[in-house]
C-alpha cells in the first residue's frame, strides 16, 4: 500500500501513464486568486501539449507564451514543475509559497 500510493513521500504533481511512451503530468499551484492547474501531455519524453485549468487567471497572450516556453522541453517532473512555477510567476499569477 505504501509503495503503490507513495504515501509518506513528497510528490510533485501527478503523473499518469496513458500508454507506452505517453504520459500526462498535472500539477496545481496555489495563487492569491485561486488554484491554477497545468496539464502537460508527454510523448517520447518531450512535452507535446499544455492545457490549463482556471485559465482566466492569466491573459490569452501570456497563456500562449507559457505554452511556447514549455512545448518541446525534455520531460523531468521536478525540472518541469519548477519551470512552470517560474513562468507562471513571470506571466502574471502570484503564487502563494
């Protein structure tokens, strides 16, 4: 049970295997205006697609910039989560630490 659910470990986001070589990575960031979620579709270890929840928190032009900066990056859960956090702060959402 501990291994299966990784209880007691500090997890960064959630990773779901869709099929061989394709994963979804989802993480939610707490902001002053509510939760901001980012989901990345990973294929062959590269980010192929990015979608947002509560996307009204960032303007359309800044969402486009976020997507451009993330798509094509090599996937590493910790590095990508930190990069998303950095970009969200840069493009207009105040993150609660």
